């Protein structure tokens, strides 16, 4: 696979995991997942992790995966890259993993004394990658092995932090997010 193909496949395969965080920002609000509960003198997760944001995030990522699957043949022919389709289990696993990673990161932030919205460099950019890949691997190991080859994984690990920083800066500039990270 050429470098262009590797990058194209990596971004395509990760799109259903990239969209949930942004959809959650747009949809967030309402009841927090932790219901206001605390552990010690800190919130379990905080007001930044809501049921609505999580549900809309997973739904948006899954809908995108279904749409990309339908588009894969035409896109592959047009671009000359073999874009993968997403089995149903993966269409849910990628966005669910992304949201789970984001929630796990908030849990860790609260345990380390970081208030809602505080930055945690590294964790902020990669939490959702690790969990979405893990969920996809568990959901469909053979599909995972065929799509996420080592070069594709390498591109994902390098490109994701850049994309994450970029989209969050845009969301901040547009007033959609309270912090630029
Ligand atoms: N959001 C949500 N549910 C989620 C994730 C995000 O409702 N599962 C919404 C919240 O409105 C949140 C916003 O998206 O404030 C931004 O997400 P994020 O940066 O992950 O949350 P923070 O508010 O920064 O909180 P934390 O410090 O816990 O990450
Ligand atoms: Mg944040």
C-alpha cells in the first residue's frame, strides 16, 4: 500500500470514532452520567459527561459508519483506494469505544484533581483512539486485523492527535467548546 493509501484508509476507518466527541459537544447537556455522585471529595466523572451527549455521539458515529459502508464501493473506485466497509458490530464498537475512552479519561482527570475542562495532554488526544481500537478488535478480530495493519495503526497514532487538536481549536473558535483542547 502506498503512503497515500495508508493515510486514506486510516482516516476512513477511524471516522466513526472521530465524530462522536464532536457530536457530543454539540448535543451535550442534561443529566450527567454520574448523577452528581462523588468519590472522595471529587465528582466521579463530572458534568461534562452526559447521557445525551454519549447517546448522540455513539448514534452519530454508527450512522456515519453505515453511510461510509454504503459509499465504500463508489469512493474506492473514484479515489483508487480500497476503502473498507464496517460490519454492524464494528459500526457500534468504534463510536462506543471512543465515548468510553473519553469517559475513562474524565474519570482519571477527576481522580488526579483536575476540574472539568482541565487539559490532560496526551490523554485528551489519545484516550478515545485506544478504546475505539480495543472495542473494534473485540467486536471483529478478523476485520480488525485486515483493516488496521501496522502501517495503518501508525498513521492513526500520529494523525489523530493532530486532527483532535485541529477540530477542537475550530470548535473553540466557533464558540461550541469552552476550551481549545
Ligand atoms: N459531552 C457530553 N457527554 C460526553 C462527552 C462530552 O455531554 N460523553 C459534552 C459536554 O457538554 C462537555 C463537552 O461535550 O462539556 C466537551 O466534552 P469534553 O471536552 O470531553 O468535556 P469537558 O467538559 O472538558 O469535561 P472533562 O474535563 O471531564 O473532559
Ligand atoms: Mg474537555
